[in-house]
C-alpha cells in the first residue's frame, strides 16, 4: 500500500495548503470543477398574493328597469366577449315597442297621404298650402318614428319584449347577483366579469429592501415551477403597521392562465446584478466559521475563503479570491476539510 504525506503550510493570511499527489487524489475520489466568472442578476424574493387587476374587471348592469326572465351563465363560468348572460323583460320596452308599431302605422298613412297630395298638387287640383301641410305631417311622423327607434336601440339588443345582456369582455364570471325573477334597474349590478389575462400580485418587503425597487422594475411570480412575468407598477410610501412591511405590486401577464386571484405565491424582483462563480454546493464547506473552497494547485490544494451570494437547487454562487479556469474540489471534500480542522 502506498503511503502519502499531508503537509499543512500557511500560504497567505487567508489560505492553507494541503499537499497531496494526483494518485492519492484519485483514490479519495476527489473530483474537480472548473470555475468561470459570470454576471448574475440579483433578485429580491418576497411572499405575495394574487389579486384581480381592476383594469380588466367589468361590472354588468341592465340598461333598463325590469325583471330577469332567464339566466344563461353561472358564477365561475368562462365567457367570451358578446356571450349572452341573461335576458330582462321590461314593461317600458314593451310599451315602447307598442308605440313604435303605432308610429309606424302613422308614418305609413302620412307617407301615402303625401304621395296623393303631391300628385293632386302637380295636377293643380289642390293649392300648394295643402300639399305643404301633408309634407309637414309626414316629416313629423317620420321624426317621431326614428326617435322611438333610437330610444329602443339605447337599451342594447332587444328581441321581442326582452333585452339581451351580453358580456363586454372575455373572462370569468366572478359574481352573479341576480336570478330568474330578480328585479333589476340601471343601478343594480347583475354580474361581474374578470379577465385573467393580467393580474396584480401584491408582495410585501421589509422597509430596508424597498430602496432597491422602482416602478417599472421587472419581476415574476413563481407558481408550479413556472414564471409569470410582469413589472412593478406600485410601491407604497407607507409601512403596514400590522405586518411592518411595505406593499409592492406587480402587474403580470397571465395569458397562459397559470395564476388565479387569491393564490399565495413567491415574487422575484430584479434589483441589479452581481458577478460570481457557480460551484456545486458540495464544493463549498464551512471551515472554522468561514465558507471555503479547495483550489487545485500543482502539488495539492489550497483553501480560499468565499462568500455565498445565492443558492439554487444544488449550486451555490460565490464571490472571493478565485480566478477564471481554476479548479476546485467538489467531491471528496470532507477529507480535505478534516485535514484543515485538525
């Protein structure tokens, strides 16, 4: 069996050397990782809750007083723009239609009278004043008829004696406040429809973290491993006295329909960038209170003190006295650590 010698010597004030030959390194299963300097965006991670975006919420009212005759949707349904939500019977609409029918008859009589009077006038059977009077009566009847039609059109789409209530946007019916037989008027909300294509996400930061965030800063919500991107559109100027945190709001693009109002998620806000080295987590060890890596040298390894910047899964981003393409130990490091701690 081959015998090897471990010798610890001070190199600099911040490092120590472990002398070990390559053959022993292989026997101990020490594997190496080549480090490369990378610029990585820094993110502020915050707890958050998804909320409706008021810009895509539509409240639906009846344009006329009446009674709900039929409901075509229910709360929770997804509806497309123009979908009929309900029909409303209105006595006023029914009365208006009766007036229109009478006005139509009156207009037809006036039109026929005008044609007859015009013919008699041209044949010089009647004076101009009589023909002119018939023309005035026709214009009056025509004006009344079109005014009634315009009044009916102001109520939207009317079929028979009911007004059809359609959804102004595509989205989810998040509130239904009427049922068949309910009385409605222009002040009573019938439905609320919300498009989830955009949502607000309210996160809550410590006061010392808020200085890193500005309106327009990019960020994303993480849900089921997927990122829903957006940007900061509001930063509160007050600290919530209950949570001792400052509300920060993101407006996110939710066209893939991943998020729903009420969800608790994590928000990540981009707050700058930092340079560092990604190293497998096993290669960063805590030695005598400091984080260390073991850098390969010609005759062994030397310790280098590093600072952890961030961790992702099984990787750690560190900064410290490392150089591009240097190699650090990422397995068998417990043996190396033990040599330093002796």
